[in-house]
């Protein structure tokens, strides 16, 4: 069952919703908007606004969320790590005289200290990371990797950079599938149920199979004359339809609005010492 879930990671690509039909360049604009504009704010309440803005995209994309459980768990784990690394501090922070890191309360558990400043800082950093991660997952789940590559070439991105992106999108599911194949082989051969022992026996075969995959990919690229042409001719015509133009206009207007809120009104900043 695990392998089926890994294979179905891109099961939503063939959907027919309005988001699936968008031009890949429009999706890149959406991704840039949700990746850059939130970086201007350090108040987690403003970051929450961007998360709310992304909810209509998820709810109207016609996505089956079951195959997305694995990526969501991975993204959630990463955000928890970011939160803990910033929320937990040492006793030295209690002696800080920097007004940018002032705190109103703290709890101390032996060598670990959690303050109002560190908790707020960890919260907004984790939330700010959640915005581009979730939108990136949405774009990947609703767009064929080859279509993403063609859209990036239309935006004049170098062929080598496009190839690296496509290789990453294709390679990660393949590696995960190999991992579950090895786990199944261990089970058939009666390997002990100890998680430590199974992990120890898993690392070397997974590393070797990954190297074989990369070598095969390199030979295939050489056989097909990679880099001989610029990959500018497509059998599929890309044109911006009315929904694409509307979304680009809305994205531009929202970007201008948030820039005015941030720099014109001076809002969206929280004194949590986020640069420190």
C-alpha cells in the first residue's frame, strides 16, 4: 500500500479543475507571489492572511488529498523543526540587553529556556515557511512536471536549470519507491522488526540504487544529446487565457496592496528580533 501511495503522489496531475488548466507561467506568478511577499512581514498575524488567501486555491482545485498525506507530513515536520530551533533558547538570552529581543515572560526547564520573544519568533518563521511550501505542493500536484519545464523555458530560464528542477521532481518519487521496495524485500527475507536494524540495512542498498539511477539518467541524457538544442519548440501551444490574465492582474494588485501596507502604513512588523 505504501508503494501505491508513493506512485500516486502525482495522481492529481490529470485533474480537470480550473487550476489544472492554468498556464504554467501563471502558476509560476502565483508561486512567486506567495514566496516573496510574505518575506516582507515579521508579524505572524499577517502571515496568517497569506495562508487564508491560499485556502480558496486548495478548496477549488479538485484535489484528492489522500496521496498528499506524505508531502504534508514532511512539510509539517520541517516546520516543527524550524519552530523548535527558534523557540528553544539557552539561559544566556535572559541576560540580553538588546531591546529587539525583549521578552515579557519566560519558562526555564533546566538548560532550556522558552521566552515570549523566542516563541513568537519561532511561530512566525514556521508560518512564513508554510506559505511557499504549501503553494509549491499545490503547483506540483496540479501540473505535469514536463509542463512546468516548458513554462519555465517560455520564461527564458536556462535549460540546465529546468532540467535540474525536472530531475528533482522525478527523482524523489523514484527514490521513495525504491525505499519501499527494499523494505518489502527485508520483510520477505525475515529481517528483524527492530527499526534500528532495518534502517541500518536500508541505507547501503538505497544509496547504491540511487547512484545507479543517477548514472542511468546521465547516460540517457548523453545519448539524447542533452544541451545540443535549447528546447524552444513545443507541440503544445501555450497561451494566456482569460483566467490566466485575471489571476496575474489580481496577483499584481495584491502585491501592490501588501507593499503599501508594509512600507506605506508601516504595518506587519513585530519586534521579535527576527534578524538576530
